[in-house]
C-alpha cells in the first residue's frame, strides 16, 4: 500500500536526520577553546578556537559558527589583556 503523496510505502520511516549537535561539532569545540583561552594560555586556546570557528564558518557553514568566532576572538584578545593586567 502506498500513500497519495508518492511511492513511499506506509509504515516505513525515513533515515534519521543528523542531530543539530553533530552538525555543530567544530563550533562547539571552538566555543569551549575560546572560553578556556580567556583564562589559560590565550595564544594557544584562543587562537585554536578562532581557527576552528573560521573553518566552521567558511568551510562547513555551521549554524553556531558566528558565536564561536565571537567567543574565540574574546578569548584571544581578552585573555591577553587579562594576562597583561595580572602580570603588571
């Protein structure tokens, strides 16, 4: 038996779609690295988060990549400013 909307048999389900979390993997990692970079080693973690966010934005077109770019930039720049304030 088929439906009136096509030849899809009744009772069969479509393949499960990707979850939104699996589509934003690089963005989520970039957000975490940017947040860590605000407090610890901003050159390493902030820059790593920023690079991953750029890849997520322009290569993979992830939904959370804009937020990841902001958090990565704040982690990099803010971490360096915070480190300079604490060091002086």
